[in-house]
């Protein structure tokens, strides 16, 4: 992988951590971003639960935790898209977010508009 590509992916990971801290009050302890083909970017984030979310997980309230997190993700959709569009200079056509409540791993998946120069 080229140094420039690695740098861009690292920047996206840093921005995902920053967004989580800013928007949810707690950032992940691990973050990694990769391309999954030419038009898909996947950020994997670990240990993102706030204390309240951790409590819901401990209580077995997995669906309530998913619903709460997805509600906040939806409310902040524009901020997540803006990071990718700014860093990559490409339009995000779709954004998906998922969480595994058993192990506190989230993924943010960005589907990009196809590149015009290809």
C-alpha cells in the first residue's frame, strides 16, 4: 500500500475517533480504516460504549443499545459523511453503521460515488 494511501486511511481513523469523542462523549480505543474495493471505505472502531451503553450491554439490553446508537448515528449522519468527502474529495452516496453489542465493535461503511476518471 502506498504511503499516501496509508496516510489518508490513518487520517480517516483519527477523524472517526474525534467524531465519536465529540458526538458521543467517548472515543474508541482502537480504530482502523481500510478500502473494501475502489468505492467502499470501512472504519472499524472498538471500545466505543459510553458508561450508560456499557450498562445496557451488561443488562442484556442489546436491541435497546442498538436502537439508541443507531438513532444518534442517524442524527449525526452529515458529520460522518463530511469527513470522508473532505479527506477523499469524493461524494458519499450511502453510509451504513453497525454495532456488535457483545464485543463493542462498530463499523462505519461509506459507499462512494464512482470515480469519474476511471
